[in-house]
C-alpha cells in the first residue's frame, strides 16, 4: 500500500474538504463554549499575529 501518492483535486473538492474540516471545529467550539470564551484574548492574538505576518509577506513581494 502506497500512502504518499501525488493527487490533484478540483477547486470545488478543496472547498468540500475545508467545509469538512471546519464543521467539527465549529461543533467543538459550541460544545466547549464556556471554556473557550475565557481564552478569547488568545484567539485574537493568534489572528493578529498571523494577519500581520501575511500582510508583511504580501507587501514584500
């Protein structure tokens, strides 16, 4: 059995994969809402750091 094969997907298949991976995240977020809302500062910090990183990377090119 060959695990690492080269595959290619259509754009709409990638969209389905993203929806498939996003759905459990939303469900877990709803389930653990009270715990995760206490860490809201962490989520905003992660968003800000990654956004700044990609903005700087985009502007350098």
